[in-house]
C-alpha cells in the first residue's frame, strides 16, 4: 500500500470513530474534518475536495430539503396525512393507508424529513386504532425508501448517480458518439428509474402488508 492509501485508511478509521463516539459529534463536523485532513496531506487536491459542493445533485438535494421544510412549517404534510390515514379496521388496511401516500410523496421529496414528520402522527394514530406502533414504524420507513426509487429526484443516491453519469457523458467517448443517442437527457430523465423503481415499490409494499403481521414484533412505542 502507498503512503496515500495508509493516510486514507487512517482518515476513514478516525471518521468512523467520530461518528460512533458517545459524545455524538455532528456528521458534518466529522466528515469536514476528515476532508480537511486529506487535503493537508495532499491526498486530494483543493479542486477535488470542493468539486462535490458545486455539483448539481447536491444543489437539488438542498432544494428538496427546502420544499420539505416549507411543507412542514405550513402543515401541508400533516394535513395530507390526516386526510388519507382515516380509520381503517385492520392492520393491513392501516399499513396500506400509510405506506401508499408516503411512497408517493417520497418520489418527489427527500425521504428523511417525510418519515421524521410522520413518526409522531403515526404513533398517535396507532394508539387510537389500538395497533402496536412497531407494526407501523418499519413499514413507514420502507415506504419512504421504496417510493424514492420511482424518480431520479426521490433519493440522494439517485441524484448522485445521475450527476456522475452526466459528468461522464460530457467527456468524449467514441463508442457513445457512434450510437448517436443524443444528449444525456435522452437517457436520464425525471422518470428514468420508474420502469424498475415503481414495480419494486409496489411489490415491496404488498410484501410488507401481507407478511408484517408475522414478521414484525408487537412492541409499544418508545417515542
């Protein structure tokens, strides 16, 4: 291994230690410290270290957080949730009423704030329905994850992959030019992942609804 590889390995160990430390250092502080450490030892250049901050996927993710925050402050998500949740008479019905709207919203907004805002609402809802919250919390999380796969803006990972692909496409590749496909927008679009993401989301939601009764434990809420 080269000296740069050893320095990188040391930085990874320090970052993992910082993220798991009992003092709960913020991930932004830990990751920034690791990045600066690699810059000091010239493992990465300044241009390489800061390139990600100007990427289109990062700016899109930041914009989605703004949209989610606006919906939270105005009570939009809570209003939608209360209208759609209703009063189901069974566990599968409750899971379906919860997972479908969450999956749809997660296709167009960042999943994390949606799930975070739904948690207290679902806790109170489960209490009224006399359903163990443990039967709803895990499906809530998976609904957000599955729904986010339906569009290219649904999850940060999709946006990052799209940005990397567009960056690669902008470079000259003779075999790509021979295909005469055109601009990357012809290949990667808003619904570029829908052909596989939506069927997977539907299958995942159905699987959870049909099997959660036996797979998920009966536990009281800890929130």
